[in-house]
């Protein structure tokens, strides 16, 4: 569980920068809830697009050994 912390913190940092997760002023619970409800799916959509555009991982040779 402790190993996941860095990945989670990184994801929240990206969401703050790319999807505006930190760009709200809390005035009410409903406003905060709406903002987060829109910002997190927007970040998930951006991550899906990024994963789709990434090149496939390199293929390994026979026996699972990496080619040298």
C-alpha cells in the first residue's frame, strides 16, 4: 500500500495542473462537489488519450530475455 502513495500523489498533482482541480474557491459543499465531479473525469479522459497516443512497449526476444 505504501508503494502506491507516490503514484497517487503524482496523479493528483497532474490533475491540479492539467484539469484545474485546485482552481476552485470553496464557498459551499455543492460547489466544491460539482467542481471535483467535473475535474476528475476530465483528468481521466486526458490520461486515456495520453495512454492511447503512447507508443507500444518494445517486444522482447525469445525466452523473455531483453535483446542485447
